[in-house]
C-alpha cells in the first residue's frame, strides 16, 4: 500500500492550512492553537506556531497527523463531488 501524500506540512502557514482545509480549524483549536485568525497566521508556519505555544516536536508531529487525516478526507470529498 502506498503512503498517503502529506498535504499539510510544518512549513505551511497557519492561514494557508485554514484556507485550503477549513475543517482544520477545530483540530488547531483542540491543540490550543487559536491563532488562525490573528495577524501572525499569515506569516507564521505551523512549526513556528507550535514552538511559540511551547509545544514539543512530538506534539507537532501528532498535530500534522491529525491535520493530514482531515485534509485527506476533504480531498476525497472534493474528488467524489467532481464525479457527480
């Protein structure tokens, strides 16, 4: 089985993630990242945001797993909707 493509990386800005995958907001909030609507969200990467909030690399890795699972669901729904 091929590995799933990572749609969201730590180098993406918070705004980029939210714009491309709006359903990522509850996940970010669950991790204590409420910065998706602040000015820094446009220039701060996910990695920078997690470091700024005192999160570990392990927590960033878990966040990315959760965000990518959600992004995969959204991409699948987009593909299914195009077929209709």
